């Protein structure tokens, strides 16, 4: 999944690195769901403008970010389209629909003529490339360039991208990339019968392959210009912009127009600005202050990774002009309490249920920044239609908890005098897995006779511990963001028993290996009707939720300022943040 509050995606990971408790995540976030499919965007006058204020080409868009774009190689990027900035440089077979709200949670064609043509059982997917596709030097993009781009993502030297292709493609688990494999044909499960056709052979049915094809591993790379680990210094553009400067390991990235990009082949990216100037490594408070003040180039600036905090939201609330320049979005992400039933007393379902009843979600939301920045959660799936969200509350405790019900369950579990638990959390000040949220949980459980001892760990130590099958604590605060808007990459990594990892990062915190759950995951993956699949994911979420293997706490809300000259604001349910491929500064 995305890193919460950053780019979407999940933790750095199992075999090859993934995102924060999702990909830088991831990740994604990382990182990092609009109930009922409502639109999340800036005010209508900012998004559309008056008749004489329509977006026009020209000018320089400045991007002010906290985290540097340290990976600019399509093989190593985890997030869909590489997040915000790389999607301007790399096109993929499919891409996310660049539209507000729920409409933006769908895959649409990019380099390909459609989103893919599946075989009857969805184990073979065929794509045809559009006419007129070229790289930044004017040379044609071929199916072989996309095949090679995918193959190099298997190289150990370029690890960091999403692991799905290794898991899904026939022979992917053994393939080591083109630097070690000198065979002419490369990975046999990707066929290129001609320069415009790709055929993918999968180990098992995968109805969501069009969503996976938005990942930057599907970006074309010309073999003759591949410089291995140095490729990120000047990747060859297929999108509307090319990299002309990349310094400080991604702290300063300058993009200019790719004159060989044709808008006739690309309906998704508008490419209004002439130049994109990305400046990273900035303090969050500095970014928000510069965007609020809007002096000089900052009037034409946005951020793709920095949220407004509670104090800054209070300032915005007192300024009507600033209120007009706040974009609101929801990325599919859930923060939750995770149980390890292998550790006593969490092997007793009634203890887990008691904790669920005792949680005060109102206080947790306040600890996470307040109702403007977090929404209470009672389902593991985010509250978006594309994920299959189905309203459910298996242990209804109301907004403030039900300590009486919790005490009753503890007594039935043999703990009539209460019990003492340890809650592991990160010490990072992230309003997610941090001390504020842990303290809110501690205070709520105390009312139910549960004494909670807090075990705060430095963020890297926290991640290593909670994702270690050997060292995983009995109770910890976790979070998960989806790699694309679907229940599949949300539920499967957490609850599919076949994804339990013994010797690397494990995300199945409950170590659940339920044959019925595994079977249903396989059955849903066969569906190419993603609306039907979403309904099945929602039903499965409800079924798993009844086992009290986790306690959903809240879904984050993103509030981000943008400069006073920025127009055409689009924020989709795919990742919940402003899409810089759409904005104009003229």
C-alpha cells in the first residue's frame, strides 16, 4: 500500500522492498476513499474557472515536497505510475483515470489501445499498442521495449518495485532479469509476436491485471539506452516531460517538455506547464507556509506529499481565501489495531472482542488530528466503492466505546478482574501509528478494566518487529494502503495464509490460514468484472471482520494547500492527492 500521507502503496517488504506499512508506501506510502463515491477536490471555481480563466499552456509549476524522489527508475518505483512526478515521464500499458472522486478509481488505456483482452480464465492477457508512440528522441516505442522494461525490474540491482509480476508471471519466481539472463527470448511468459503486441501468461487467473498494468514496471525502456543503476539519472521519457536535471538523490528534479510526446496518443495527461521544478527535502511547516503566503514562484506551486496539520487547519479555517485553496482527498488506507492470536491472551476470541468493544474511536480520531483529517473505521476495507466497501460493524461500540460490554466479555474469558496488555507502536510523529493514537487506545481500554503498557519503538525498529513472524507482538498499531483501488491488494496480503512469510517481512499479522478465505480470494481473482469482484471483496471483509483479528480505527483524510495561481484541480479516489498531470499555472 502506499505510505500514509505520502504516496500510496505497502511496506518495504517481503522479497524485495515494498512501501511503509506500505511502500514509501507506499509509500505508499506511501502514500496515501470517498464514502458513496463523492467527489474530492478543490472549489469549483478553482477547478474549472470562469470562461476567461480556462487553463492554458505555459509557465513553470513548482512542486514543494518533504520526501525526495530518490528512485526515478521505473523498475524501482513501487507506486502506480510512480506516484505523481514520475507519471509525467513514464507512460504504462494502462493508467489511472484522471478524474475527480470515484471516477478516478478506474484503469484506462495509456500506451495500449484498451485495458487488455483476457482469455476465458484470465490467465492470458493480450495488449495492442497505439499507433504513433515515441520516446523523447523520436524513436518508436515497441512491444519489445515494454517487455524489456518489465524484465529489468526482476534484476536484483533494481529491487524496490512491486512484487506482483514475480508472483503472477509463469516462471517469474526464477527469473533474474536481463543482466544475468543473456538468452535472446528473455522471460518466456511475456510474448511479443510483433512490435505492437504483448501477450502475458499468468500462473493463475488474475482479473485485476489491467490495474497492475498501471505500475511503472510496464513503462518502456530502450535496451540500448539502459545504463543499469545509473538509468534513473536520465531515464528515457515516454510521457509529456523529460528529465533534464536530477541532483541530490532526487531532492531537485527539473522536467521540461518532451517535444516528441503526442497528446493525440495520450488523453490522460494535459501537460499544461512548460516546466516542472521539483524541490524536496523541505520541512512540512515550511512547505505549508510557502504555499499559504504564495510569494513569487510559490504562487504557482503544489505539494504531492505534505498534508496540513491540525494547527495549520485552524489557521486556514480563519482565512476564507486559504479555504478556497485546500484540496481534500481520501486514499484507500486503514489504520488499525492488529492482534497476533499466537500470543496469549489474544488466542481467546473474547479477549479480542473485548478490546474491539472498548475502543473509543472518537478519541482515536482526535489523536489522529481530528475529524477533518481522519474518519472512524469499523471495516478493514476503506470506505470506497471500488474496494467493495460494505458497511459493517461486527462489534458495535458506538462512537465512544462500550466498556460495559468489554468487561462482560473479559469475565467470560476468565479475566473478571481485568488484565494487562502491551501495545507496540512507533514513536514517529505521524498521527497514525504514533504515541498520540496509542495513548488514546490506552485510555479507552482502561475504562474496561484493561491496563495497557505502551511499548514505543523507533520507526525502523517498530517495522522490523511487527513484520517479523518470530518477534511479532500480541498487539500493535498497524496501517495498510492499497496498491490500486480494489479489495484484492488490501485483503490478500493481510489475510491470505499463503502469503505468510517466515524469513522476511510478513504482513499477515494474525497468521490466518483459513482454507475458505484462501479459496474465496482465488475465486474473486478470476473475475474480470471488477464491480462484481468488489461486491465479493466487501462480503469477504465482513466475514473476516467477524473473527476479530483486527480492530479498524480510522481512515485518513488528506488536506493539502496549493498555490493561488494553480488551476484545474483533480483529486481522485485512486490516491487522494492532487494530480499534477492535470494542473495549469496560466
